C-alpha cells in the first residue's frame, strides 16, 4: 500500500516469509526491529511489516525499516496504520509503533493486547485501539486512558467493521 503524505511517498508492505538477519529476502531494509529494539540475531516472527519512505518528486528513498513481532498475525490495511503530525503509528501483531517521518526513528512502542490488534482508529486527539481481547483509548504518546477487556474476540457476527 502506498500513501502520499506531505512531500513523501510512504510504502507499507506485509512481508510474508521475511527472515530476520538474512540476505535471502526479496527486499532488504536499512533497519530491522522487534520489541522496540534493533534485531541483532535471527528470531522467529509471525508478522513483519516493512515501511519505505521516498521523496514524492525525487523518487529517492530516504529511509526503510521492517518491524517483526510474534503474537497474533496481522497484515497491512487501511486501518492498520495512521499518519499525521509527521508521524506514523503502525500495528504489528499485538504492538503499536510510533515512528517519526521521514527517518522512521522509533518514538515509542507498546503492547496493547494479549493477542492481536485489528485496527487503530483516530478519535479527537487520541486513538481507539481494536484488539482481539481489548478495546482501548490511548493518547498519541501511547498512554492508556481506558481499557475494556473481554474473554473472547471482539468482532461482529457478520464480519462488518465495528468501528
């Protein structure tokens, strides 16, 4: 998925089959992260989401990074990330990363559900996080304002978007 933001083109990729610390991947990234830290040795992961940032008119890449986590599987879709205020918030498994644009420096990250985060939804100057077992309201700095937890998955019977 490619999103235009200011003078940047932000490409988000769900990297199926990506192996950390390997030269055999289809695409390479400048940085690899897991649990908010650079990956230093090969690890087993469930979902890996890559981000590439380019200047819109110059077509040159400014930065790239991949975020690999192990929990409930996630993918890239319209509500798995949010871009605003020269930042991108992205859901990877049960975590959210807040990254500065365009350099993709980690501002903060946090685990917000036991299993998986389905979506991040802007609400005023906060976010409503739709997790598998938790619904939360967090600030843009990652502070939890409130949390509602359940014993089973929060989805609609019809599969329609509940947010």
